């Protein structure tokens, strides 16, 4: 499972559109994105995680 480090996320929107499961959205209580753990499957059927390479601030990490 991947998660977004809120202190590094600048909400550039590079990750959200590449998520095939629409698991990335704006957080309700902070100026950051968050990954819904119920929707994210680490792109297991895609061969590689799509969001991590798009993040210019390395805010997405694997838990």
C-alpha cells in the first residue's frame, strides 16, 4: 500500500490523473492529496506503480 507524505505533497496534480483506480484525491482536512487504501491495489495488475514516478517531490511512499 502506498501513502502520501503530507509534508512533501505540493498538490501539483501529477499523480491523481495517472491512478487507474481513482484512489488519489484531495484530503478534506489538509492541503495535500491522500490515497484511499480501499481503492489502491499498488497497481498489481499494471506491472508497475503509476503514481510514484510522477511525483516531483517524492511525496509518495510504500508503507
